[in-house]
């Protein structure tokens, strides 16, 4: 029996990926030139399928990078001249903030206690703020930032760019992209692909800001600046040799997800998360780390344990069910369970049954 990976990234491959990889190898996709017509066709298919699956506005751009971590840096370089404001709900949103500090920007921060989320307050944002940085799903703690709170800040600050880290939650959330300026993710989580590809979705306002900074003599990056990425994207190309295989796989998996239906994917995600949270609420040795049900992540479920988490992790692994340990200071105190589209309802029910044996 093969392992089932419920780790929050890299996670289990989407169930169609193996067949797509075999097709890609037969067609020699990993060997084609990124300047070829064949690659241009792959890029175009991937962008079109992403926009259709996620309902991304037609005038928004889709760029490909090495990782979502890279995109943190690119957003700060291209869209912040001096000042950005960060909402920190855990370790990963704090790393986004740290990138801005390291790049020499003026950074203001609102930070929540672990297991909670920042409730944004308009009076905490100064008039010179150029970008508000949100993390929609904090992978380290399992906290979800409500979309409506992000939209409220966007309405309150119409001239400020809104950045949304959606790394461990897409394609589940139904984001209104017209209300935000840039959203990004990496493919090894919810899209169930091998690691090594970041996807950067951005509005025309982001392009305009980067060009203004460039025209003013600012450094906005090198090969992966917004202007350089846009120049090549207009020809369905990238500035450098990209992860061609993963772009091909993403195009195919987005097509598979559209065939299944994004509504069904979201419905199944909610069923599986409800099942797991109910199990944790009733379990004598486990409980949800996030106490407020309204901000519990649907896609990365974090449980705190009585004693060490190693016992449960090892027991599940012996049954070919691989869950993640805690992050950082919670490494031996938490388990993290991914709930992505590739995880079937039957797999989640089996996982729950095994967890219930530990009582």
C-alpha cells in the first residue's frame, strides 16, 4: 500500500498527475525550448485554464516564478517604494514582513497571538502606505483571514495595493480578484504538483506601479521584475528557462479540476474539514489549535496534542497515513493535516477512523 500524504506541502500529488507525467515524458515536454511554439502553447493553456478555474479577470496577468517565497521579494521590490503594512498571523506571514525589512522598506505591522488573526483597523494604516500584505491562510497555525476583512480594507484604502498570500488555500477560496491587486501561490499544496513553481497573479495597477518605480530610477529586480516578466508573458514566454514540466502539469490539472467542477471541489473541502474538526472537538487527546471556528482554516487543519505529537504521527505513518508535524516552536506539540482537492472524502474518513483509535 502506498503512503497517503496529508502533509501541508509538499502534499499528495493530484490523482491525475502520474498519467500527465507519463504523457509529458512520451511527448518529451521536459526537453522543449522555452522559446518554442510548443512552450508558448503550454503557457497559454495554463494561463487560460487558471483564469477560467479561479475566475481571474481577463486584464490580470499570470506570471511563473521559482516559488511563492520568491514572490514575496518580487512584490516588495516592484510595488513598494517606501512603506508597506503587514498583517501577521504566524511564521509565514511574519517572513513576508521580514523580507520587506531586509529590502530596506519602512514596515508597519499588526501581529496576532498564535492561533488568532489580526482584525484589521483602519487607524493603524498611515496615509503613505503603498501596500497592505495579507496572508489568507497561515500554514504554520491554521488561521484563515476572512476575505471580507481584506475587502473592507481595500475599500477603505482605494489607492493602496492589496497583496494576498494564498499559498496553502487555493483553489478552495472564491476570491473576488477585482477587489485585490496581487494573489500568489505555489503548486505543491492545493494543486497537488511537484514543488518548484510559483504562480503570481497581478492586476494592471501592479504593472503600472512597477513601471513608475522603474521610470523614477528605482531598482525593481532583474530577470524577474514585473516589466521583464510582462514583456515575455505577452509572447507566452518567460525571461529564463522555467519549470516547463510543472507549467504543463498545472495546465492539465486545472483542466481536470474544471471538469470536476470548482463548486464540487469547494463542497468536498468543507465536508472534509467539518469531519476533521468535529473529530478533534470530540477527541480526548486532541483539540483544534484555532479556538474560533470562524477563522479555522479549511485547508490546513492544526491540532494540538496532549503530550507529544510523535506518538500519533508514528501510529498514522505505520498505517501509510502521513500527516505533518507542528511548525517552529510547535514541532512536537501540533499535527498539521492538509485538506486539498486530491484528498478524497474516503481518505479523510479513513484518517479520522485511525485518529479515533488513539484514545
